[in-house]
């Protein structure tokens, strides 16, 4: 009974989103009859949202980016991700999908790999074990590395210092596991021709967080002599043309993050 009720409310909710989109964007919709309509609720400083933008570009999917203005949240965000109320959210033909790792799987399923003229890359290998490794590391990067790095940005005092130590540990852990993974399973760019799921999750950590964390939060990543594989990966990813085209202006990111950090520290001083 409960399940039926939830399904009904989900359907009602999807219709609600669809109607809202239809009423606000009738003209655009007219030009898209018979085509996919893809919208991404995003924010320029979000590594989670940036990985989805990167995934869509790698697959060659056209989409409309709708920028959230935090701390305010649009009604579309609240309606399309009522559980977490967070970005990224992808709205595909009126149907919302949330949580970046779920979204990456969705994108892989909805726009599967193609060969030939309309070539589209695969984010996951066809080998079940290699797929599980890629998912494991994508989850590690999402849950441990990026989430803890974000904590450096939003905390002060002991919690801030603890987050810094944890990020160094996670960075070293990733570095330690990268070479065998790259060689054996092509889970990482280092050993494969194309970017896979773990690369797509890790890339925005490098392009959006690596510099600002060090310049704004008085934090130091272990240097390249301690982590050759990870630094080779970083320089390879920075050269990737689609990564470059998806990376927002570093000056804008630095400015937004410095402002955010200032708000966090001045609030802490007032308490
Ligand atoms: N685990 C989530 C994390 C998403 C997340 O934390 N998004 C942030 C932006 S970077 C957000 O929307 N924060 C607003 C909030 O949670 O209130 C994912 O992978 O999608």
C-alpha cells in the first residue's frame, strides 16, 4: 500500500516538474520535439555537479545548465530533489535524477557507448570485476576525498585540522592504489585511453579544489615526489580537452571560495 502511494506521489511529482518546465519554456520546447531534453541543476563551484557536466560532454549530450544561487535554493531544486535538496540534479525529459554517482550510472545507461561515426565513450568496462573497482574508487573519491576536502572549507578549529589530516591520508591512499588499478583494470585514465567513472569523479577535485584549498585554507597536499602516479594523472587530466572546456575560470572559483571561507571564519569568530 505504502509502495503504491509512493509511486503515485512520484508520478504526480514528475508530472508537476514536467508541467512547470512546459509552462516556463514553451518556445524552447517547440524546437525540441522528438529530442531529449536535458537540464542540469548545478553550481559553478560544485565538484559533484562539475563531474556530471563533464560526463555529459564526454558523451556528447547537449544540456541546459541551470545555476543555483546558494544559500537560496530554487523551487525546481526543492521539487526535483526533495530528499537531499542538493545539486547536481539532472532532469531528463521531465524526470529528475539526483546524487552524482547515481547520475553517472544513469548517464552511462541512458547514453550507452557507440562505435562508428557517432562514437560515444563507455565510462565502465565490460568486465564485471573492473566495473566493481571503478565503482569502488568513484565512491571512495566522492565520499572520502571530496566530502572531507569540502569539510576543510566549511570548518574551523579542531574539526578543520582533523579534516586536513584525513584528506592527506585519502590522497596518499589513492596514490598507493592507482598504479595497479590503472595497469590491471583500466579503472583510471593513467592506463586507459578514455576517462572512466573514477576519473570523472576525481577530475573536478583537481580542477576546482586542489589550488583553492592550498591558497585559501593554508593546506598542503603531499608533493609530487611522494605521489608520482597521482601527479602524473593530475597533469594528464589537466591536458584533456573536454576537461579544459568544462572547467570554470579558476579566478572565479578562487574568488567564490575565498568569499565562502571568509563567511565561515567570521561566523566562527562571532560565536
Ligand atoms: N553526495 C552528493 C553530494 C552533493 C552535494 O553535497 N552538493 C552540494 C553542492 S557541492 C549541495 O548541493 N549543497 C547544498 C545543501 O546540501 O544544502 C552527490 O554526490 O551528489
